[in-house]
């Protein structure tokens, strides 16, 4: 697979970190696509994405642009926009794209309204392009500063997955390839919801024991959901499942955890959103539960998060209801 031009859709912290990774190749040319022309002007003038990833210089072969047509001749597209904006973003560039470049989704979630997983969105909007997903325990700032990180890149075609993984891998950024697309998608989507629950517990001061129990029982939920949708157990127990769950359930750098923490401290959903910004798990929770119910999968922690987000119950009531559940064999 000849990869000379890479288009990164989304100039947030994660998109910027990925652009620098993709630009390390000797002949690589990377287009960092942003929606705001003013943002592009700033990045081009300063060589830094000061709005989203301050202190990290863009490599010289990363070219910021606000022109959607710039991605038309890309050999690979990295879609680093939020899941709920993915369809709109791809729809805008699909008529302009030449050929059938692989589209690697670098977001975690499930589309509201349709219940589509992220690669299903790619398949619907750009059906000729191979759809892939990149996921795992990775904070943009860690990656941008060259701290050791390991993630998974999955595509239906294992050869394509391996080629894309090699393109973006680096000395401190280890990328495992996989053909279990659905398993990688489910791990990334479910862990965001469970990270909100962990944040709530921490914000409420429930202690380390409760935090550990939430991670363990949350992983049980994630695994049940994954099995119902044909994910491979090894994937769920790997980087994009358990690995990402551990990271996001235990760090204030996680926006989902921070959002939950604010709720646990007593903030309303609106106040928590204003404080932390977009928490993808808040969008994913309801649609994930719809899919779980359709497959008769029990996800009590995720259901408690959904009830709190919908303000059907308060945090203390949700905690009490979880603790009052009948005792049963672990599994």
C-alpha cells in the first residue's frame, strides 16, 4: 500500500498528535483539516496548534488546511472528529474524494439515532473505502510528547490493518493490528460510559475499593455486550477494551471521568458539561443501552449512568439502587 498523502480530519488534540505521527515518514505529506479558517491561519503562522495541543510543534510536513477538497487525493484518511460529527464530516468530503482511500476512524462511540458503530458509518457514506478503527489507552498529550503508548488498529482485511498500523506506528507508539473491528469499536464505546460511572464514584468520595469494583463489574458489562455483538474475548480483554477502560476510569485527564467527577460532586448535567466540555460517553450511553436491551444484555452500571444523565434519579439514589441489587454468582 503506497501511502504518500495522509489527511487528518479534525484539528483537535488527538488529530494533531496523529498528524505528527503520520508525518514522520521521509516522503509523507500530512494535511491537518480544521473547520475554522482562523484556526488554520494561526497554526500555519506559529507552527503550533495552540488552541488544542499547546507546546507541541507541528512537524514541517504537516500542512493545516480548512479546504475539504484538500483531502480529495489522500491515500489514507484519519477521521479524528467526535463520533456524533463523523457522518456529517465524511458526507462533506465523500463527493470530492478520488479513488477509495482507507478511512481510519479515530473516535470512540456509537451514533445516536441510528445505533450505528463508527465503521458502519464509513461503510454507508464512503462504501468503496475500507473502514478501519484505531483505539486503545492513549491520551493525546502522552502521544504527542513521545511517552510509551500501545493501541490497536482493526480492519476487516488483516493485510490492510497491518499496513495501516505500520504507517502510524513509531518508536514509542506501538500499534497492534486486528481484524476484530466490532470488538475494538465496542471497547472504545463502552469504556466511555463506564468512565463516567467511575468519575461519579470518585467525585462522591466513595473510595478506592468502590472504584476498583466499578472497573471490574464494568468490564463484565463490556464483555457481555461485546459477546452479544460477536466481539472476540481476546479483543475485549486487550488494549482497546480492558486497557482503555483502566486508563479512562482512573485519570482526571479523561474527559468522561472528569465529567462524572463533576456529577459526583453535585453538579447538574448542564453544569458538568460546561465545566468539562464534550464527554462522548454521555452521547453513547442511551444508544448503547438500546442495543444492549435488543440483545437482552444486562448492563446495570451503564443503566445507572443513563438514569443520572436523564435526571430520572439523583447520584445517591443511583448508587443505592446498584448496591441493593440481589446477590448472585459472579459472572
